[in-house]
C-alpha cells in the first residue's frame, strides 16, 4: 500500500485559490478536452496571470497537474494546455451494506479504475468484522499504481459522519458506539471518512450528468453544480434492507443539524398500518418492504411514488433518483411506476435510477472532496 503522506495534506492545497485552479482542471480532464491554458484559468478564476502561473507551477511540482500539449491559437502565441494528473493519486470507496463489501479504486478525478466485491456480514463480533473489513480494503488499496489518499466508507446509518462513530446501525445493534473511522484509520494507516450509504450515493449522483430516463451515472462524470443558490435540488431514495433517502438542496448535500436528515422511510402514510421496527405503525418503509416480501415490486414502487410526491411538495426538488438493491433488480419498473404516481399527483418531475456502484463511488468522493472547491462534496 502506498503511504498516505503524499496525499490530502499537501501544503499547496491549503490555498483556496489553488483548489479553484485544480477544480477547473479536473473539470477539463473529465470533459476529455485539450486542457486549459493559464490565460483561461486566470479569466475563469478571477486571479491574476502571475498568481495562476505560480499556483500551476506548484501543482506541477507536486505532480497533481501535467501539461497537455499546445492549445489552438486564438490569434496570439499558442498557450500550453494543462490538465489534472488524474493517475497521480487514488482513493478507495467502500460500500458496506451489512452482508457484503464492494470497493472501488478511483483516480484523482473520481473515475473508477478497478472494483471488487465479496461477502462480509456485520452480524459477526465487532473485532472480527473490523479485521475482515480491513483485509478487503487493504486488498483494494494495494491495486493502486500510485499513492492512495484515503478510504471513504458508505454504510447503513444512523451514524455521525463528523466523528465516524456509528449509532444504532439498522439490523446490527452491536455496532452501536463503534468509532469506525478511527478504528479503520489505525489499521490501514490511511485517512478514513465515513458517511451513510444514502449520502454517499447522492454525492455520486451529484457528480454525474443528470439522466431523467436512464441510469443517473450512465454518462461520464462531470463536476457537480456549484453549491449554493442556483444549484440543483434532488432526492435520492434507496430501497434495500430498509428505505432511506439523501437530500441535495441548492447543490449541497443536506445532512441536518444532528446529521439525521433522510429518515424518509419512517414517514407515516397509513395510521392503522402494519407495525414498523422503529415502533410506529404504517411507516412507508414497512409498507414498501411488505410489498416486496409478497412479490409485488410494482406496489412497492407506487408506494415510493407516494413518498416521493410528499418530498416534491414539501421541498420542490427538481428530480428523484432511485437506488438500492431492490430498485436495481428491476430499475425500469421502479422508475416507471414511481414516475406515474408523481404525475398522477401533479408532481411530475424526472425520475432516474442510480448507477450500481453509486454508494462506493460516492464514498471515494468523500476522500477527494478536500482537494476541490465544491462544498457540495464536503
């Protein structure tokens, strides 16, 4: 495994201006163009040409930026194009879903270059589970041909992403209070970030081109919209062992003041409905899971549509994105039925399905976020 000292704490990246430049070069690299010249970087950042020259020189010295050849002349002397040195650093993203672990290795631009999956049950004792997680993540990181910046983990909540401490993990209460972030960091010798699987998936959706009638991650990744007013708003709804959500509002992931935003499945939609494991009756999660258990995925999809319509009415989001193992087993059915309910209720916004690796790829973005300026990924 490559040492982490070559990673996120590079002194040059403490500069906000350097991050602005690096973010623009990342965008140009993902777009597959010829790169950006220093004059264009100056114009787009508002920095002076001298400041841009100094910043790009330092970024090149640190191996984060490379030359991309001469750009076409616009009347004067042709300038040299610059792009992100995407293969200079790597990140590992992990989806820990309770029964299996999926890991992706991404380059500095966030593109997946390798992936692997294997069984990993969280019902084992915590010490055994930590050892198994560590072994699989080490194996994924060892495949990197360059330095690894760190590891991001997306898993069931509730949890505190700020401390990496798990709360009462759905289905696995013996993991409550475990400081997963620090425990893995000690074992791996790498920085680790932990967040809910829904939040991680939402970051992957945010970093991918919108696709209202197909997989949200099908197009090559593009930089997320700028955070703040004017950015897009969407809800990511995930149906698997449970039902959760993540909210992106004005281009920024909304976690809530106590990190508990997204408890979408526990909205009561039937007062005399079946009991839910949360203690209430008639929760959307309980109804959806009951429909799945009786072999009625279309019914589960229509129930999702009811909950999605409530969200659209409440938050005026621009689109709905569906994910989770149950959805991905029949993505078109879930997209179609959910969209139909939204339309029937006068809330007809686009509905898409997330890419299969959305949680793991979004977890890798948790590691890459500090290098770039988009607060949406922070």
